[in-house]
């Protein structure tokens, strides 16, 4: 699935392979939020998930010569992040329980990882789209879909009526759909938004 637009990103991969810092910066700016979201599916602590993302990109820079295409670059990022997340989980007190759950689901691991990659990339694309919404509408959307607050709490936090919150959410959702119209991620984005919706 291509959620990164029409840019031929293999060019960035080739430049990165040659040690081009600008190419590395492009990849990091584009994929740091995606890898952080991916890590959050394993690790509940946002700061630790960001640490995993940072460690992943440090490893990418140290092994940039291994990059042969943008697909291989993405595979490196996800595999490295997944391994770092599993290392973090092993450090937790309930290591034995988590290990048992992991062993019980090992046959489904590949499907799980593939689904989480899609989820992280789609969510990152939604966030990029949401960033272009008008100020208060953007905040209503974030509080509802990203922070999981019900309409009443959003209204109280922003000092607006519940009906205004509902209207802003409906309009924001329309705008997000419009911006994603024609993209292959739209069905996935709508499913994800439906799962994230609280009211």
C-alpha cells in the first residue's frame, strides 16, 4: 500500500544509501511519527515509544548502506522498531505472562505486524490531514478522535456547547474525507476513524 503520495521515494533510498544527510532527514521527518505510532501499539508509554523510534532511526543511519530501495528502508524501520519494542516488553515485571501470550500468538505474528504497519501509516496520514483543519475544528477533532474525550468533556474543555462540538466534529470528518478522497487509504481511514470515535 502506498500512503506516501506519488514521489518516487526510491530516489531518497539511493541517496540515503550513499550517506546523504538530507535524504535521511526527509525519511526521518516523514516516518518518525509513523514509527512512533507503530511502537505505541506495543508500548503504552508515549515517551518510551518515541525512544524506540529515535533508536530505530539511529540504527538506520549507522546501517544506511544496507538500504537498496524504499521498501527495504521501510522494512528495516519496522523490523528494528518491532524488535526494540519486544526488548522493552521483556524488561517489564509481567515478562512471563507477556511471553506466554506472545508464544500463543506466534503463528499470527506476521499478520499482526502487517496490520499494525497499515494502521500506523493510515493514522499518520490522518494526522497530517487533520493538521490542515481550521484551529478550533482541529482541536475538537483531536480531543474526540485522538484523546478519546466524549462530547460533553470537549464542550467543557473548550467552553462551547455540545451541539457546537457535534457540528465541528461532523464538518471536520467531512473535510478529512474530502482530503483523502481518491486515495487508496480512504477505506482504512474510515474504519480507523469509526473505531476511534467516542460519541
